[in-house]
C-alpha cells in the first residue's frame, strides 16, 4: 500500500510500501497528525479541546477583525464554558470576542447566532457608556478575576481579537 510523505512545504509524494492496508492507514494518520501539530506550532494558532484559536498581533475594529477571522476559515471566538473563558483569559491579550448587541440594545448574541446564556461580565458591565454606544465585547479587565473580565466597548475602536475554528 502507498503511504503519502510530505517532501517540503507543498510537495507530497506517494511511497509504495509492503504494508497492509490497515498499517498504511495507521501510518498516514500518524503523519497527518504530526503535520497538523507542526502547523499549529509554527503559527499563532493554539488548540483547546476540539477548537483552534488564532490570536491577533494587531488591532482592528470589530467588523475588520471579523472579516480577518472569516478569511482564515474561522469566526470571532464564541465562549461556551467556564473552561474556555479561563483558557482565553490566560492568553493575556484582552481580545475582542464574537459577542454583540448591535441589532437590539441589551440583547447579546454570538456570531454563530446563539443567544448569550453564560456570561462573564465585569462589575458594572455592560454599561453601553460611550457616546455612540458600546455593542462589542472584549475580555478587557485582565486584572479582574477571570470569570469577571468582559466589557462592552465601541465597535469602531481598534482592539486585538481572537478567532476560533470549532472542531478545527
Ligand atoms: C471605562 C468603563 C467601561 C467603558 C470604558 C470605555 O473603562 O466605563 O465600561 O467601556 O471606560 O473606554
Ligand atoms: Ca463598557
């Protein structure tokens, strides 16, 4: 059976072996896993549970950061659990996430369309305080307890952001 071996960044070659089909599949699986691990280690992507996360080095408005995530085959991060909130908080970059109330003030929605159920607002947030309102959420208060670090901020202010590929 053939085993595909990567020969550099873009080239893959098939090598004919005397392995049985099961052994060849096992071998291919191992090689693919090693390639994925290498890709993750080389870039800004991090893994947590079954998701991949991209942490920006840059500052953008909410709309532009969402576009950046979509271009990467991802979307702004959606936080579904306390564990995920803790993981993203310890990255220490005060990232903007995929949570907005642009459509209807006070009704928070994730970019995947789901309503907000478990929230990690900081004390006195959300307060919609800026002149033109604050409809986009960042993990802004990184000096606060990790389960209380969200703040709503103006969407047009440039911040760092975090993208997520679910089951990446
Ligand atoms: C303070 C608080 C926040 C608000 C920002 C805006 O930190 O009032 O709620 O979002 O200012 O810069
Ligand atoms: Ca606020």
